[in-house]
C-alpha cells in the first residue's frame, strides 16, 4: 500500500512539474500574431495629403501670429480684417492643394506600427477650420452655391481621412464633418433657397451612401494594437513607450511576453464581440457589450473605450439625417404649400429614421409655429425637443438639426448649471 502511495505521489509531482514547465513554456513562447499587409490604391489622395501636412507643419507651426489667429477662430472670436487677410493668405495655398484631391480614390496611409507618426491629423483639422470660416462667410452673404460646394468637399475629405483608417482616423473624419456642418446648422433656421435645399438633401443622401462605419475602423484598430503587442513580446518596444508613462511600473521587462500571451485570448474575444455588435443596426447595439471592461492588464492599458465613440457615430448619422430631412420638409412646403403630415411623405427611406431608436424622428406641425423635428439623442428619451446649447450631442436633452448658441450670460457656468435650450420650431 505504501509502495503505491509513494508511486502515486511521485507521479503527481512529476505531472505537476511537467504541467508547470508546460505553462511556463506557453507563457514565455513568442506569440503568433498575424497582421495583414496594407495595400493602397493607385494615385492615392492620402499620400498627397501627407505631403501637404508636412508642408503645413513646417510653415505654420512656427508662425506665432498665425497660431494666435487660429486660437481666436477656435474660440469662435471675430477677426479683424487684417488678421482675416493674413490667415487666409497663409491657408489659401493649402486649400487650393487639397481641393482637387477630394475627388480621387483615397485610403488612409499608415502601417500597423505603434511608432507610426500621424502628422496629418492636426493639419487636416486646420484645413477644416479654414473651410468652415469660408463656409460661414459665404452663407452670411447668401452665396449658397459656394458654401455648399465647400461643405460637399469637406464631407468627401472627411470620408477620405477615415477610409481604411483606424480609430483615430474615424474620429478625425467625425471632427471634419462637424466643421462642415456647424455653419450650415447656424444658417438653417432662415435658409429658404430652393437650390440650396435640394443640394442639402443630396448631400445627406451622399453621406448615407459613402459613410465609413465604425466597425471598419475598429477592425483596423484591432491590427494596430496587435502590432503593439507583437513588438512588445519581441522586445522591440516597451510599455512605457506605448503609454507615455514614466514610472518603472510602466515597463514589464522580462515579463512582457507572458503578459502578452495572457492578454491575447481575451483581446481577440473582446474584439470579435465588439465588431459583431457594431455591425448590428445602431439602435440594436447592446451598450453592455460596448462597455465591457477587460481584465488583463495589457488590455486595460492599450484597448480604447468604445462606447463613447459608438454614441458619437450614432449622433453624427442622426445629425446628417436631420439636416437632410429639414431641407426636405421645406422643399415639400414649397411644392405643395403645406407641411407634410408625416416624414414618410418625404419618400427619403432610411433617412427619416432616428438611429438612436430605429423609429422615425420626432416630428410635429403647428399652423402658427411651423414644424418641429428632432432626435431623442443619447438618452433615448423624448425631452420634447429641448436641446443642449451649441447643438452638440449630449447625455441629456434631444438633438436638433439647428444649433443654438450659448447666451453670453451663461458663459463660464458649469455644464450642470446650464439648462437645455427650448425647442426650435422652423418654417
């Protein structure tokens, strides 16, 4: 009996040692991470955008007067005639260079490399800000054809920025879209030009047809982060360089490879479920899936939070549809002499659908006030058309095609102290 007990204990110890050695070998093995090779179309406009960005960086980032004017524009302050002239004199060559490129094929140029530099990000925003200034001025002077041409161009540029791009490209495209729409949303309450309204409806249709969905950007983001894991496991980079940290806790040293091997199964499962969720209709997406937090330390550090970007994507789609529907309602009134009783009468298909709910936008008609049109917004609750000032999507209030500027008396208040703006009825 004792003999068998000794044999059994010996076998258990042997198997335990073998298991430990197997686990150790698995932890310290070089992980197999497959990253596809990126391919680009011929005459890729994005290559030219990168060259323009390099020139802008070299010429504008050292120009203190230009940067001061740019700061004033960022804060929506008015410019003197001299500052406006100087700003446009510096920006016009770059605006002229980028404009014809917006009609060419484009795919974001970058490699799945954590050390890749994205110089074009900041410079693309500069182009959008300058175009927004010219759009606003053209709208104020009722030069609607010029304004709409610039808006269409910026929207094409936005999609070029994020076609084939990762998450940062998607967010950049979103920022450019916002620059393009902001002046139009300010003018929309008084815009009654038939040709302009027709172009706005066409603009919304074009957006629906060529919009880059978020799930495609997340697919590219997946490979971008995997490349960081691959280089971390091979000792080519450390966690400190990836996160910008400075403490010794930011570097795993010899434990980097085990940390990567432990993180990868969870990372793949997380990205698979996330992409599958983002491929669903927007109103059917489960926020719990998008908010699910990883447990492995590397995934916590390097994986971005996606739920906020999901809300931004839905808000962007809602906003473009609202702008298109607003123009279509006005055109219907011009043709028939009365407002449509429902949005279905506009025959716009999916464009009347609020992506937050999957149902048509909220729409009401009043003989004296005109029509009220809005999305229920991020909280998925009908707040009666009350919207946040500045017109940005928020977790409170609804979403309208028009934006209401914050009254001067409310400037400086905490966000929680600022009430919602009342519903905006349009005629």
